[in-house]
C-alpha cells in the first residue's frame, strides 16, 4: 500500500499493522498497591460503562461465584497472617 506525493512525484510506502497490535507499551508503574477505595471506584466506573445485558450477566456470575471467591480470599488472608 502506498501513497503518492503529488508535489514531488514520489511514492511513500506505509506498512499496515493488524487492528489491536500497536506494539509494546511501557509497563504501568504502580508504586503502591491498589487500595480498597480505588478498587471500588474502578469497579463502579467499569460497571457504569457496561450495557444492561452485560450488567445482568455480571450480576449472575457474581451471585454464583461470589461466595467461593470470597472464601478463597478469606482463607488466603488468614494463611498470610499465620506466617
């Protein structure tokens, strides 16, 4: 694929990258861990942007998997404190 420059009569060749493959970005530098308030605000922001159908699906998944995930988090925290 090329584009012609009418003023000079030259042709520039441009390479096209597939959609979504824009190359590597520098890693996000987080100096501190994600706090509970920040996590809640981020989750709320994502929730607001979801269409209603996906909100319903996410709520169903939370009802089904939530107790198991909460138990795993509780057990992990308890084992961390026991060290």
